[in-house]
């Protein structure tokens, strides 16, 4: 795997916010759901997700920068023990080493590891084998999810940075930064011990029209001047699809319409927030002289004060 800094296109002194923004942009460009059948995009997405798994976690980033973990983020306890010995005095590397407990006692490295493996043996019948036993470690991933999938819920088959493919259930109403726990999907255990868990932190990709505030959805609804003046029934997009919305007669720019129960699911019982539609009056396209003359005559009888400020006029 390539250097995660190069993969995300950021410098080694980049802030966590810069790393997060770079990851989201690249993830959106290469997400398999947005590039169906594109093997290269899928490969890049795996690589980008793996890089963000390291750099997006300040603790892992610190360890990577210090050379304590590699670009995959996976270092077993055995590798740490090996590094300790590999960096020791060559004359002592594989020989006997002594350690102090800090209380004046010393113990021999050979005795230490003999006790370690003996205590981690089969533990049955008092005989005790010498097989190494250790539960598997946990792993952490980040997963970009489309806005509507997070709101409505979805089942996703995703490829993790280590090549493993997992089926993940995204519950309806999932929030940015929430973590899914996948039991037994982490690193394998040793000596019959169980595997660790996989923790998947969800990052929600932005939507071109919708935004979310708690359990409510927000969007803008463009309407014509005539629809605002006379009122109208218009189609509006929601997270559930298009619906008919009644624009009240004389609606003003910025007026907000509330679609009750069209927001994000609040609880398991199915209660939902609302969808708030902000009306945006769009000026007429290609206005002609007839319209201009009409407006001039109308405003002469009905003076308008669009720049009026509270307490007086501009």
C-alpha cells in the first residue's frame, strides 16, 4: 500500500480537517456506487479508505509518523516483541536478557517468555501445552455513505481496505460519525481464541439538494413570481420522492413550508422529523417591455421599499 499522505494528496503537516476534506472529496469521486463496474475506481476507493483509516485517526497517525505501525495499521504483539529484540545489542539479540521490576528484583527474558506461553497454554487438566493463545485485535475502518442511504437505511456490500468483503446494515436515521460494531470481523485470534471486532465509522456524503439538522431535512424550493403571487400546487423533492406542495397565495421569498413526518426517523416506532422547504422566488426569464411597463405602472401606484431597514428607510 502506498504512503497514506501521498494517497490522500496531503502534506505531512496537514491538519485533521484538511485530511478529512481531502478524503471526502476523493471518496466521493471514487465510490463504487457512483462508478459501477469501474475496477480502477474500486481499487482507488479501497486505497483511499485505507489511507484515511490511518491518517483520519489522530492516534494511529501519531503511531504511523513515529514508525510504530506501517501503512496498513496492522501490527501484532509478536511484531512488537521482534522489534524490541531486533533493535537490541547484537550480542544479546537472541540471547538471555535481564529486566528489572523497579523494586530491586530482576528476571530473565527466557523465564518471562516461558511463563507467558505456559500461562497461555491449553489450561486444561493442569498439563498445559505451549500453544500461544491470544484474542484477535479490533480493527477500525471509515465508510462513506450516501446521504439518502443514511436517512432511509440501506444494506451495503463493501470491500474493506484489507480486501475483506462485508455485508453492512445501515439503519435508517444514521448520523455522521456514528460507529457500527461488526462482531468477530476483526483480526483473527491465536490458539483458538475468538477474532476481534470491526468498528466502522460512517461518514455521510453531502447531497446536492438536501441538508439535515437533527431529525429535520432542509431544502430550497424554487417558484416563479406568478406562483408566489397567485398561489399554486407544485412538485417538490423529498427523501421519500416527489410530492405535491401547496404554495400559499402571496408567498414571500424565504417563506418556509413544513412537510410533517417527511424527515429523518426518530425511533424504532417509526416517528419522523419534518421536511422544511424554503421558498425561493425566481425572477422571470427574458422579461419583455410589456412586463417592464406593467411593473413600472404598478409600482407608481404601489411604491415598494425593498431596501427598507427596521426603524426607517435606506
